[in-house]
């Protein structure tokens, strides 16, 4: 009976996990960008 609800929750969980991974990737690149720019500014 609850399989369609579990399926729906599973899809929402996967979407949320993908969103978190995308955000983590964004912040990693942002950090690298900032570090590189500081290094270029110093040199």
C-alpha cells in the first residue's frame, strides 16, 4: 500500500542528494577560485 509513497519519498531524497552534491561542487570551485586569485594578487 505505501509503496507509491515510499517511491515518491525516494525520488525526493535523490533530488535533494543531487542538489547537495551540486552545491558542494560549487563551493569547492569557489574556494579554488578565491585561492588562485589571492595567489595571483600576491605575485
